[in-house]
């Protein structure tokens, strides 16, 4: 891993330090903006071209799912449908556990059974989360009457911006304990919150050198019914070995991790609460970790990084017994931005830049 660098000894001339600091001056916001639906060209020019996250308001007004999607309604409409569910002991999937990159256990079950477990009507053996990012909305829900509750105004608007159809449309559904650890995607992400609130912590791609990404052997959670306990089962590749996965071990919202991974203190976290009825544009390559809550914050506290924001009266019913979102993933353009990103990524991986050079001693 990286050696600890205390603030007074970091060499301000170290290129990766300058890179990260300049991101804040050049494009990375201190606070996220909320705007109402701009035309595609303005949006592309101001946000996509600059890789800047932003929240869009008003785009889900009139979506039937905003009102309709109580757990009872969902069950009555599609309770028999078979869906993929990710299950973990504590809500943390795709994360580092005792030096292993661990993925959730995947089960196929009836949507109605999942909803019963989520609302505690039925006992489950862990934390259940619908989050299979394999285009699950189109693969598993497309035959359901729920499709009629999600109009296509947002996807049409986004197709105009990116000049593509979405590579995947995913539905996310869980309770307060589901959490996604810090990662990035090679997708432009238009993330629509339907019920509850999603709390994103975002970092600019320029923070890459401070994230201490490493290779971890990979495994997955498995619930042993015989022993009524969770275990981690190692994955196997074709040769019978354990494959490695590059992953970031740190949690930028956990104070303890700043002691364990001291370089996190040089990152520039942007904390963003996306409430029912809002849409987050999450640009490609932006690092993000995500938590959620079924009860929507009435208003942000004054000292929050997020905009101070009063809910309109009709948004007060964003509270729910499940947090639900739908997102559209568009392939990023593998262009000059990606070209530069790969250069930095390679240098960091090769430890070309990893150890900040010491401050020159007084000769």
C-alpha cells in the first residue's frame, strides 16, 4: 500500500498532488447544483463535457410510479414475477472483507417474497437488495404492468444528449442497510430516485492516487442453511486459481478509515442527497459510494455540502418502506478524456507516481 504522508511533509510540487488540487479549481464543485431540465445542448456543454455532477429537478413530475409504488401496489401488480436479488449479511456487497473482495450471494425469488422480507412481513437471512446491474429493468420487469408507471421522457432526453440508446436500465430497491462501496463506472449515469433518498459521496477522477486501490482475491457470500451462518466462498477461474479484482478498500465517510488510509484526507468528497423526484447526473469515471434512507430528510442542515432545500408539499410523500430508483446507463465516449484517464491510471498502478517525493532537504 501507500506510505503515510503527513500534510506538512507532502511535496506540493508532486504532480499527482497538483492534479488533485487543480481539479477543485478547474471543475470539481464544492456543492452540487440543482437545475430544472435544461435543453440537451446546454446540458452537454455545461455538465457532460466538463464531467460535472448535477441534480435535475422536475423531470419525474407526473410519473405514476412516484405515487403508485407502495410495496402493496408492487406486490399486487407483479408479486409472482421472478427477479434476481443480492443478499449479504450486513448490506455491504462488492466490498473488502478481511482482505478479500466479496460479492453478494445471488438468488432468484418471487418479487412478492422479496417485498415481504423488505417490509419485515417475512424473516430473511440477511440484507436483501435488488441491484443487479445487468439491465434488470428490461430483463426482469419488462413483462410486468409496472412498465406503464415509468414514462420515457427522461430516457428520450438522455438519448438526445448522448446520441445512444441506454446500454442498461436498472432498478434498485432496498432498505436503509444496503450500501455500495467506493467505485467508478465507464458509464454516463442518469439516476432517478422514485422513493426515499439516496446519499452519494462523489470524488473526482483526479483523486485516483489517494485511493490506495489494490488487487484482492475475489469471493462471494454464501448463507449456509445447515449451519445458519454466513461464509465467504472463494471464486475460481478456469485454471482453478482464485481471480484477483482491483478494488478501493477505503470508505470516505468512515472516520476510522482516515487513520487506516491516511491519504484519504487529500480527497475532495462531494456529499449529495438525491431525494424522491430528483435525478442525479453521475458522470463517467467519477468515484462514488452510495447509502440510502427510506425517510427523506425534510431539509438539509445549514452546514451541509448539499443545497439547503425545502421539499415541495407534494414531495413529502417520498417516504416509503423501500428506497426505489431506476437508472439509465449510457456507454461513455472512449475519447481524449479516457485517453488521459488511462495514462494516469497506468502511472498510479505502476507506482510511477505513487510515493510522493520528499520535500528537498535544506542543503
